[in-house]
C-alpha cells in the first residue's frame, strides 16, 4: 500500500474508460481497487500499470449485480486499504429490448447492475468518507439515457435512478466534504475498435461539432479534476462530455 495514499474503487476498470480513470488517479497518488466481472487478465494488466506508476492495486473480480458479491468486494477493499475515499460507479449493462418484452427479472437485473451496486457501495464507503471529512462519488449515465431511447427502457430507468441518487447524496453529504456528481459520456468507441472502417462511427464523427469521437482520456481528465481538491466545489452536477452533440 502506498503510504498515506487515498484509495479509489472503480467498477468496470479492466478496459476503456475505467482503465484510463484508474491510471489517472494512480498518477494523482491513489491506490486503486480494480473491478471486473470477466477478463481477469485485463484487470491484472491494469493493476500492473497502476503499480508501475507507484501506488498499489487490488483486483476484485465481482459481478456487481450480485449484492453479496458487491458487499464482499467492499469489505475486501476496506480490509486491504483501511478506507475507500473515491467511489466510481462505471460498470453498466445496456441490453436491448422493447418495454413490452421486458420481464420483471430483466428489469431487476439491469437495476441491480446499473443502480443497486452504486447504492450498496455508497453505503459501504460513505461512513469512512464522513469520518475523514473528504470523499468523492462519481456515477455514470449517458446521452441515450438522458434523452430516453426506444429499445432500452430499462437502461434509461436505471440511469435516471443513478442520477437521482447522485443528487440526493450531493445534498446530504456535501456539507461533510463529500461531493457526488454524474458524468454523461457521448460516443466513446472501445479502445480496440477500428473506427476508420466502421461506417456508423464515421457518420457520428462527421456529425460531432468538434469533429471527433471521445477518448477514454477525455473522461479520465474530468474524473481527475473531480477527485482533486480543485474539484471540491463541483457537486450534484450532471457533466456532459460529448463534444456538443447533446447540450
């Protein structure tokens, strides 16, 4: 454990935005709890990258839609590092189905992953943040969830719930030095995707006001600011990072 370092837990941090956020916060001196549900090799790679930067890493392979697993992960993080100062709820699922096709079980699964995990982890880590008088909670939504997109109603519902959680936490815990915000990314292709040969992404690129698609570094730069002392007056906000497609 890096001596005196704060700790951040990032769900879905084996690839893409989660990986970039892990490295950004490691450079800022945070120990990192890396989470994934599959592809342990990816999570181990991120752990190696974090340690090479100079802080410590813990890999927790957990299905965040499983409450018992999430609570066990939180307990392991607290046992290893003593406290978790930053919670980033990045992992999500986005199944496609029309509203009338969705079963109760379908809706419950999306709610558990996209919203329930954020609640369970906040309950685990907020007491330590309160004791320290400092903390950060960062959730994620998206343009489709904001606007309401046909074919993914459960995603819209769950992401609006995360937005409500963010606003509630910002009011209750802001006075105790803990900020809560939610980020809405635009179009961010996976890091290993060939955008040049993908007609859909090329069309999205051409229609973006800044003339490009998002990169993971665009998100991690904002996360770095929010998790710094300079970001302490940003609280209860939905922060859009989309190049101006939605405003």
